[in-house]
């Protein structure tokens, strides 16, 4: 049985498990993203999701999720 997939930072990703009841916080944790990084921004289908809603925003098949991490430079 083929599992659901998403696009994560432009790459098609099969997470190896069904997406039912998966939320943004769980997805990020499963992908090894440090949730405590200041300035971390998440967009789902071009809509920015506030950090306070990561635990309530469900992930659906074929969602396009972008993770933006802060970096220093000039």
C-alpha cells in the first residue's frame, strides 16, 4: 500500500506512514527539526502557520510545506 506523500521544501517526500492525525509539530519532530529555534517559520500551501497553531494544523496528502530557518550573514 502506498503511503501518503507531501512536498517538503519542494521535495516530494513519502513519510512511510499515513498522515491521518499528523500535525505540523509532529511532522517537524519526525523530520528532526529543532522546534526551539527562534525565528523558525512554516508555511503550508503558501500560508504561514503561527507557531501557536503547529500542534493543531493537520498535514494532508500532497500539502506543500516550506520550512524557513533563520541564518546569519550579510
